[in-house]
């Protein structure tokens, strides 16, 4: 603890130099829906199979910025659609995921992975988490005056069992145990909070564009509203740029990295969280649009 003399010296230095004790803005590099794919597959070969250059471009840009943290919003690996030997051979998925992760190895910022439905078409949650080096599917952390929540919506409806080697499953829900954890987690922080999830939970999500929303999305949103501290929800899955503000919370669905022309630049987002200005500045690359939001 600073003694009185030292404290007065620090305050005098701040006044004399004009130095600010305000937290520096937090720099978040984010992408979603890369759908890392088998390079030998004729299915969607034009876009899915050049994941290595897309992910490498993301890594280079995030390092050059530099990002304080990186977040991937789900569907990192395509799953279930690989060709031969034998259509959809699930034994090939772990090696395909490894190749995708190898493209991210140069990333200098810590990386957080959100589970997506495609990630679990041919893998269990334990297998995916082990591959990416992550212990939990849902958890929270603090960084630079902000609280971040990583959610896992990959549970079957209505029995709340884990997605596990499921094929073409998008209907999902957040189970009771996770909802209770979320309630308690949000109650224990006074920091402005960013929630990250794969399938969107805002009311305007189009069920014809990638499947139904999180089945109990209204219950989830109510918990976020009741907390009084959630400022934004970052979402993937829909592949489109979608923005909604509901009860003062910004819901941003990010464009997919996989959706691009062969010659087009990689799709990702550079997000600046400014606690002093109370702004969320999103600079988009590739197909991602820009947003300037206030909280």
C-alpha cells in the first residue's frame, strides 16, 4: 500500500504531467464461422478449403495491431461434410481441426473459443476442448476494466444433454445449470460485460437462416437485462452482419470468415472497447461491416 508521502508524490506527478490513470482501451480481435474444411473435398471447395490463408491473415493483422485478446465465435471446423474415404468419415475431423489450429499458432494474444454446432458434428465437447487447449465450455474473465462471458449453447432441446457427435443439429438451448451460473457470475461483477455465444439470442434472428435461435433465448436475455451490466452480446452462426439493440444491450452478429469470394480479403473484426469514452468501436474487414456503439 502506498504511504501518504508517496501517494501525494504520485498525485503531484499526475497533475504536473497530465498523465491519465484511465484504463487503456481493450483491443479484441474476433472472427467466426471459419468452417475449416477438408482440402480434398469437392464440397464448397472454392471457399472452405483456403482456410489457412484466411486464418493466417487474421493472425498477422491481430499481431500487428496488436490485439489484447482474440475470440472465435464458433464453427471453427466444418464437420460432417468431409468426403472420402467414405462420405462424411468422422475420423478425419480431428486432423482437419489440427490443421486449422496450426494456422493460429502464431497468434500472440490469448485465444478464447466459443463452441459452435458444426464443431460437434463429429466430435464431443471434451474432444474439441482438448484440441483447442481450453478447460471449460463456458466461463468468464476480466480484462482492462471489462468482464467477458463465454457461453455454451450447444445442448439438445428439451433434455439439455450435450451436443456430442450430432449431425446437422442447430436447435439448441442453454441448460438450467448454466443459466444459474450465468446469473451468479453477472451478480458478482460491477464491470461492463461482453457476452459471447455462437447461435444468436436476439429476437430478430431469422429461423430460416441457419436454423432456429437458442430455444430459451428470452430467458437468457432476461438474465442479461436483470444484471444491469451487460453492454453487448457478440454472436456468430447466421453468417450475416446483423445488429439489434434490445433493452439497451447491443446484439452484434458477425459475418462469417468462410463466406467470401476466392480473391476477397479475410473476414474478421477489430474491436476497441473504450471504458473512458464508453464506446464499442468495431472495424470490419472483408465482409464485416463497421459499427460505432455507445454504452
